[in-house]
């Protein structure tokens, strides 16, 4: 999730464990704890563009790292708060806040290595968008009221809202997946496989549906009504799939580019497609500004003539008014 949501949920977790007289301190410490795991965004290299995407939501978000993350957070804050709050209490609030980071990120579609170092699986439950204003604004509002009134019940209300909202996201994910399978069946594509849905930016109504067919990737937008479950399909595009083994076979086994292909494939959960307008770009097909579009949010440049150079990481974010208007129309259910 975005850093504000991370901090807010960390504050909620810490506040539910606090004493009434420590409520505001718990909010503040938990907020810092909830955001600290994302300090991994500073792991980057000018010579290796994929280092950042490889290590974001990596060890710092794993379950086994929570005690150490909480200790680091408490240690940093102890420098400033040692005369105001005991270390054991500070550690409790910091650890509670830190514990929420990986779990909340795993609820998104990006992929989080919760099980590191035992597994490098990037867990993505895909029940909420990375940016969701309804989710964020609601918990911020409840936290603000709790801060003003210094009352712990508002933190409990915030926690309850989070669980309910994520449960709705899980239900919507199931509905959208069922609709995607039915869509492929109606198209006569009985051999379709790897059905996946991802929430589009900022809502739980419109989902990006992806499935594999004959080595290619089909993407469509699927709108699912919250109350009735009614489905509207916005037909999308078919992306030419990437034959990863063939590409790797044409490169030296120890080449940097071959390793980058493997790293990007792992990061993208195997959803690789060729950019429709850039024949030299391999896309992460999971994401697009418009959920039915084959234009990705990002990808890597593939140049087999330079096998010992790191693959450049490219962004194609289109936040133009026209694109946002189309997405808003889909959220509203316009045909």
C-alpha cells in the first residue's frame, strides 16, 4: 500500500494495545513502525535498475523480520523519546505497527516475500489496490477522531473497518475470477489457463483480468457490482506472450541480461508480454493504467546484442485526463 495507509494501519495496531494515557504515543510510534519496512525503497543501484524492484517488499516485509524491525524502530525512537516513555512499551507499539506492513502489502497485487528466507514466493492476495482512497481516507478519519478524543475505541473501529473492507475485496476478487473464467468459456477458449484478476487503481469495482491462451495473454476489464454482483465486461487486448526459454537460450549462460530476464520474470510472477508499441520491451502484464489495455505500467528493454549490460527498467504510466476519465467511466459502470 501507499506509505500513508501503511502508517495509519500501524497506528491502529499499536493503539489497540495501548493504555488510555499512552494512546497518542501509541498512535505516533505505531505510525512510524508501519512505514519503516518501506525504507527498502532506498536499496537501489544506478548500474543495476532491477535491484530496487527485486528488494522492494523483500526481507524487510517478511514475517520473521518483524521482531528485528520492531527493535530497530524502537531503538531509533528511543533516542528521542527515552524520557517520555519506557523502552518495553515503546518496543511493543513499534513492533505492533511494524507487523502490519508486510501483511497489508500482501493484500495488494504487487507481491510480498512474507516467507523469506524460507521461500522467495512473492505473495499477492490481490484484494485491494496499491492506492485506494476509500480505504485510506476512512481509516485516517477514524484515527483523527481517536486522536482528538484520545479514545481507544476509534482504533478498534478502524481495525474492524480494515478487516471488513479487505473481506469485501476478497469477495470481489472471487466474483471477478469467476466472471473471467466464464468469459473465456463463452469465447470458446477451453484451453485458457492461469486466470488472475487484479484490482484497478483506487477501487474494488473494476478488475484487470488476465489469462493465458496459446502462449499469449488476454487482458480484459471486469466490473463487478458490490451489492448485486452484476458483471460488466470491457473487452481488452491480446498481448503477445514471451517465450522466456527461447530468449534465454539465445544468450550466454552467465550473461547479465539472461539473469535480468529471470529476475524480471520472478518479479512479474511469470506474466510477461511484449509491449504492443515497443517490440524491444518486455512488459509486466499484471498492471496497466486502463485495466483492459495491453500498454503496461512498466517493463524492461531487451537488447540481445548487449548481453552483458543490465536491462533498463522503463515506466509507461499514463495518468492523462483522458485515461482517468475512461477509468472513472468504468468505475461508474458506463457501457
